[in-house]
C-alpha cells in the first residue's frame, strides 16, 4: 500500500510535472502540493475530484485502498 504522498510524487514523475505545474492544473497553491508531498496535509474532496478528472486517479488509487 503506497501512501498518497508517494502516489502524487509518482504521478508528477510520470507526467513530468513540477509542484508549480501540478498546482496550476489542480487550482491549488504550490504550498498545498508541497504539504501533500510531505504528508502534512491530505487532498480535500474537491482536490480528490480534480485528481480523478485531470488524471483518472480514483480515490482508492490515491489513498492506496486495497480492493
């Protein structure tokens, strides 16, 4: 089970995104992305929907919920 911070980090690597670019895509502050990556803050409901809409990442995938 991979923590959400690592899922986000892997997404950024795969898509070639900086924190700034990911923040722009998801309409959040770059600081928020940094907090996600450090595990200091979890994505909100709206952010979770944005991850799904923009990248097709389901909430289960984002938070490593085993099926």
